[in-house]
């Protein structure tokens, strides 16, 4: 083997670990995000309470399927109170805070998110006793927050605010029922170019969501630009008897995609769905 080949092999062997380390760098979490969202609190890294599922390599960085699987039942004595989702290296790392109650029955969540570069994605569960548990996954994706809006933005704006519930066909009283909520909203990040005008569009995204059953909270969420266009959430609730499932959300616009200091509240939307278990 020539010395040139040997030198090349040595170069690659040295370079690869460095590139992997750079991609899986957790500096932003350790130095910024942990202090910003959980200052002074102990977080146990474990998959015993919740487990995060994402593809290792995303097919579409603007539509990355994210699933949170809970490992415990939601009871009055012990339940997951809140789940915070973060993407370390997104321009705005905060994805959302999802508040739950014992009436949720099962703290599983699923949604589609934007991932802008190779990054860890984290889900941190806060128990009703205040203890914190984190599950994380590394995802290879690039450009999710700046991916094109598409040429049919006008049509998307016309259907903005429409919602639809999808529930299991066989709903049993007192048992957690899987529920899907589909929202029509372009969820513009403020980093995307309009394919017609070639201008960067100002951010316009869903910021708050509330789902109730007979006026009792099921899922309350504060969310941001990392949620995909046309948000789609899957979650559970316990229908003890017939009643009304209600979804409400509001949106906002902000001057920059990375700051929430200057924002303008948008509109509020709601819909109801009758449940007969």
C-alpha cells in the first residue's frame, strides 16, 4: 500500500469522529436551553416514563414525524403534567409545551415537525410531583424551517382555520380513545420564500391550542414555528359518557423568526364534535 493511500486512510479515520462529534454537539442544550427552560432543576435522561420516536434520517425536513410514547397510565395520583419538545439546532428551538391531565388517560402524542439541521430532538416530561424525565433522538435533516411554502398559498389562506376530528370507530366509555386533530394553517416560519413573489414571507403560525371534553381540559399546548404546515396532532382522552369535544386555537405573526419580543396576535378559531361512546 502506497504512503499516499495510508495517509488518506489516516486522514479519513481522524476526520470522521470529529464530524460526527460536531453533528451531535450538545453545547446549545447544556449551555442555553437547559438553563432557559429548566433552570436549577434536575432532569433524568430515561425512556422509562416517555420515549421519543423519530426517523434517524428524515425524508422531508419540513414534515418529520415525531411520536412520544408514554410508559405510564394517567391517574389522579401519578400522571404526566407537561411535555416540552425542543430541537437543539433549530433557529427557534422551542417546538411546544403540551399540558395534560388525568382525563387524558394516556399521554401519547404524535405530530409533524420541522428540523432545520442535524440535531438532537428532546422531549422532557414533567410529572405531577415535579420530577423531570428526558428522552432524546438524533435526527439527520436540513432546511426544514426554510423549506418553500408552495405556489398555492392563496388557497391555503382561504381554508385557514378549518379543523377536523378523527376518532377511533370503537370508542369504549372510560377507556382512552385515540384522537386526531387536523388544522388547516400554513404555519409560516418567517424564513420561507414565496415561490411566486420571491420575497421572504413574514411568520404566521399557530401559537396556542386547547382541546376540551365537556369543558374539561384534555390537551393544552403552546406551540411555535417548528410545527409543520397544516398541523396534525394525535392524542388520547377518556370519554366516560357522551359529550362535546371542542378544539380552539389562535395564531400570531412575529417580526423575526427567532424572537417573540414583537408579535401581533391574530385570530381565534374553534370547532366542536359530538362524541357518543
